[in-house]
């Protein structure tokens, strides 16, 4: 389902959750996330919602490896970043914090 930023903000305020990939596309570099776009976090900021970083490990394999064997993908839900922590930051700063947390977890697990 596609929402405009304004609609998404309203839905978040109502309690709806969204998974957003702040790179804007899937990474072509394995477990290394691409550049995060600050605009990805605007709806969360406007809704004053917590941001829960999620580290995905090996999620690229089913798409990039031409094999039919089972792949184990790891999903790590990290500590939320609450509005009180980020309320005075620009979205690009929020993106940087979230990416650093995700990178740290990926590096810890691989």
C-alpha cells in the first residue's frame, strides 16, 4: 500500500506501524547497507513516533544467489529511538544514528 507522507503520518498517529527501507532500494552490497535518506524518517518525526532500527543479515541471498537451498536470514530488532531522543535533530542526523546502530549489530553478528 502506498501512502503519501501526510497520510502516513496520520496512520502512524493512529498506531499503525510501517517498515521503511531508508536506502530507497535494496542494497547490492550484501550485508552492507547503502546510504540512508533522511526523508525516510519525516513521517516518524511528524508523528513523534519511536523508530525501531532493524538489522537484516543475509536477506539479500534469496535474491542474489542462484541456488534453491534454504537460506537462514537473521532479523534483529534493535533498541528504539524515542522522539525525546531525536526531537531536536535533523532527519539526516536521525538516519545516521539508525544506520550506525544497524551497522554495529551486523558487524557484531557476522
